[in-house]
C-alpha cells in the first residue's frame, strides 16, 4: 500500500532536466578533455597489450576507429544535454562509454564506473520531460514526473558516498592515518599549507577522520532540508580541496553537479529560468508546445522493477568481498566497483620468469617490451592483472616454437607504508592457473592485520 | 534567512582562512618548516657529489688524452701500458657519474656515447677504414667511448706485439684512437660547462612533479641501478634475460680482468649517493637515506632506510665473491653470477616499491587521472 502510494507521488520535472543538462555537458567536456590530453592514443592505441575484465575479453580498442567511439560518446553526451532524441542518446552514451571503460582495466576509476551505471539508470528516467529539444519536436512539455525517478539518482549518490565512508572504517585509515600520512607530506609544494600543515601528523589524522565522517554523513545532510545548503557548500569545499591535492580529473565537478539533485524544485526552476535567459528565447517559447501536467511512463511496472533490481544490486555488490578469505586491500578480491575511492597506497614490482618445462632453463621478461609504464605500474600489485599478463606471456613464448613454458612471477608489494613483502607464490606456474571468481590461492597472505569493514 | 546564513558562513570561513594564513606565517618565522629540505639536498648533490665527480672524471680524461698523445707519437709497450692504465682509471671514475643522466648529459646522450657495450667491433673496424666518423650518429653509440677504447687497446689483435703493430703500421688506428678520446673529452667538457648555468635551475627545482630535479634525479638513480648496474653489468651477461649466458656482453670484454672492479666502483657510487657521502668521501649531507628517515611515514620508515643500506652491503659482498674476470666466472660457475644478480635485484624492489612509496613519487611519468 505504502509502496504504491510512493510510486504514485509526483514531483517537478525540473531537477531531472537540470541533472540531464549538467551530466551531458560535463561528459561532453570530459571526452573532449580526454582527447586533447592525447590519452586515446597513449592509453588505448599505443599499447600492444590490453588488460581485460573477466568475461569481457572481446572488448578491445578498435585501432584508429577508437576515435570514432569517442566521437559517438561525445556527441551523444551533447545530445543528452540538449535533450535531443534523449532516450536513444543516453543509450548510445551508456554503450559507448561502457565499451571504452571495458577496453582496458588499467584505467579503471570508481568515477568512470559511476558514470557507466548512472547513464544506465538514466536510460529509464524521463530526464527529457522538460526543457529539452524533444519537447519542441513532440510539441509537449511536462511539469511533473514520478518522484521516484528523481529519488533513484539520490539513492545511487547516497550509496556512493556512504559506502566510500564505510570503506574508510578500518584501522589503517583511522588509527594509522594511512595512506594520507604518505600522500599529504608529498604535497610540500602546495602554496601556504604544503611546507607546514601537510607535514603535521595531527592534520593527517584530522583529514582521515574528517573524510570518513564527510562521506558517511554528507548524503543525509543533503537530504535533510535545514542542513542542505551548508552540506552543499561543504561538498564544494571538499571536492575542490581534494582536487588541489590529488590528480582526480573531472570527478570533483561530477560530484558537485550531482549533489544539485538534492535541492528542491524551486532551485532547479531558477537555474532553468537563468538558462532560458542565456539561450535564444524565441526557440523555447512556450507557445511552441503544449504544457502537460504529468509525465506518464509507458511501462511503469517494468521500469520500476528494473530500477529496483539495479539498486538492490548496487546495495549488495560492494559487499561481495565478504565471500573471499584474506585481507581485501591486499588480495583485492571484490575491491573494484565498491566505492573504495583513494583508499590505499599500494606499489608493486613484478618480474616474470619464463621457464622451459623440458630443459628447466629460464629467463626473465622485460616488462617494458610489452607494457606501458602505466600498465606495468597497475599490473604490479593487482593479482588479476598479474595472472592475465602471465597468460599473455605464456602464449607469447610458447607460440615461438613448439616448446612448453611455465610462467612464474617474482612479485613484491608494499601496502600503506608497510615494508614490501612477497606477493605471489613464486613456485606457482601461473600459466597453469585459470582466472575465475574463486579465491586465488597463490596470493600470499599479508603479514599483518587490518581491522575494519 | 538562508541568504543571511550564507553570508555569515562566508565571512566565518574567510576569517578562518585568514587565521590559518597568519598562523602559517608566524610558524615559518619561529619554527623551521617541517617539510624535508629538498633544496638543501639538491645543493649537496650538486656541489658535493655531482660537480666534484664530473671534474675529477674530466681530469682522468685529460690524463688519458696526454697518454694517448704520447702513445700515438711513440707506440711502444711502455706507452701502451700507460694508456691502458689511464683508460682503467678513467673508466672507474666514469662509474661515479653515469647515473646523473640529467640536463646536458641527457640532452646529448652522454651515457650512451660513453658506455654502450658490447662494442660493435665490425662497425669500429669499418669506421677506422673509412675515417671521418660521425660520433653523434645513433648507430655509432656502440663504437665509441670506453667500450670502443677497450677494443682498441686490448682487442684489435691477439697479443701486445700485434696490437702495437696495428698502431705502427699506419695512422688509421691512431687516428681513431685520438678521435675517440677527443670526443669523450669534448662531451664531458660540454656537460661540465653546462652545469655552471644549469646548477641554478637544478637546485631550485624542488617540486613534486615529474619534471622537477629531485624526482628526475631519483628516477635516474633508480633507473641506473636497475639497468646500468643490475642488468647491463650482471643480468644480461649472466643470461638472466635470455636464458643462456652472453659472456661477450660483460663490461670491458676485451680487457677481461676488470669487469668486477668496474662493477664495484658502480656499486660504491650508488651506496655513496644513497648515503649522501660527498664525492671525496670526507663529508656527508642530506640524502635519500636521511630523507627516508625524516619522513618516517610508517613505523617501518627508519627500518627501511637501514634495510636498503644493509642490502646494498650484502650485494657488495656477493660481488666480492666473484672472479675478477666475469667471462671466467660465467664459464666456470654462472650460478654465482645469478646469486649476485638476486642480491642486487632485492634492492631494486626496495628502491622502486618501498622508497618510492614513502616519497610518493611515480616511477617515471604516468599521465592519467586517478580517483
């Protein structure tokens, strides 16, 4: 009863429209920025080998056609912003963006994953109900949309913040101020605060605890009207500050824009009227289309169940690490796609030994022969990367002659300032191990304990 | 109401920022900044290590040049012995500057021109025949510098009498020998001359960016230890990267007897740089080691600084157990070479993983976003 009541609730269509415009423009800009930085070339076209997600090995860069993929992605982002053929555009954006992210997991970032799932969610939301070119084409604009469509975005953002706060509840973060104790002192070149504040231990602790409370509380402070405006100012401060400290690209802007969804419709209507002043007025004059009170979804039940399943998965998926034994930060089984943002400092060195099965002779591989420095860096401390690369090397060296090779790795990793220790069992022939969702027994356990969630 | 609150908040935060600002100023007046003084470290590196090492190296080349002149004028056994000994002194001295691949050195491919081995024998013979070699051509990198001199002084014939015959039989060999030494001297002079200007920008570039002096030199240092020392001097000849030993790849292949000596010099220069020992060995100053100890970013921080120092000593004692002649060592018991390699390699891990983590420096420049 309550549920159906809730599902019947309506709200202004303005928040979705503003969200759509903000999202589309930021994405379009991100794609252009990515292109101009030359990253399409250096991250996707130049490397001869790419690290794939398990099950998505078929998703590979398309040589020079990769540029076309980015063009499709950029244009569809722009079309989303202006609301032209919205549903098709956001669908293409979701597809092209997700394809790009799946091409090489070296570049995995939590906020790329956020963009992927957010754009998936947006496929089902009537974000073009008002202030879109679609309104002009269909000659109708809608004042209200089902309230849950707006709430679904709020829920997703709440998950992102809250879960990244939960992840910080661990002994390294809170009681050793790690890794901020490593990261902040290295910012000695910041004006004013670099030489002194960033070097102070209590500042490291303050920022660790502050970061945890910020992540845990901010969604609720945004949801609660009396605290909303202060929470939003805090959002701006927090994200711009982290932007100064860390190379996190577009992420701060995406989160600042995203937080606007928590505001009341009056705020969004103001933004829209402001935009209307900037954009040629004639074009959007209301006599071009009919104003309809309520937007009705075509298959509400179907869409509600898809979004419900989607959100339930989002609630549960980050906890899949509980299914694996051992230390999560060390083994990284169930680490990604779980809002563990800027959480650990991990560096590794992994050198591979190719041994001839018959003669027992062996040699070591120069990683630079196959990997870019970025790929080598990421590979060196992540077990699934190490395994995939070992198989690539095994295939490569056994295809030369009809010889049978074994692939071993000499791998050392340091986590959060601990001394490095051997990471992978050096006696395990990785060429003989298969990738799966099962526990990787050949990861040597961390010789320490990190308590917490 | 809300607007009022915003204004209030704005002014409060302004006040806070101001307080913070004045706090900072008073702090920097009263207490020395708490960050590690990288500028001081750079000054120490430049004035007490890099520049003295370079000028001392240049002096060895001037001596070598003089001996070359005498030898070319009178190619007899005693002059041959003399030029050979000057070559060795200079080659050992070179081991103390190869790691500083920064500024002019990097620009003119100094280390590639001075020490690319194995020497390209046929190319050298070809150059001698044709005359007028362009030493700036990439394809001539392995036909100049110390490895080429090694060939010219020890490898062009089977014994000393025949070697001397090559120099008395015409001017071709003498000319090439002279031009090799000239090129080395010229390159070295241009590097040293450039340092007089470069020093200013070198010591002021203390940022934590990919192009700052500190980060570049630390990356150079690790790169040198990993490639120039570990791989070139031990790993490649011992067959670590190829499966079977490649003894013709040892350093000073034609002399045969000094590979270990050169390696020990290289390791010594590494240890001295890490510890911040001045080139003359008489004083010490800020260093990677003291930087690590200062950061003490983890409980293990001081342990790490000491661990690296002790592992470097372990590597040294492993090297000491090898034969002077690496070709003999590889032929008789290559396993000792491999054990030595492992001892050297264990420090690579500590440098690249633990030390870089503590400094929060990337292994070379990786341009991409993080999150």
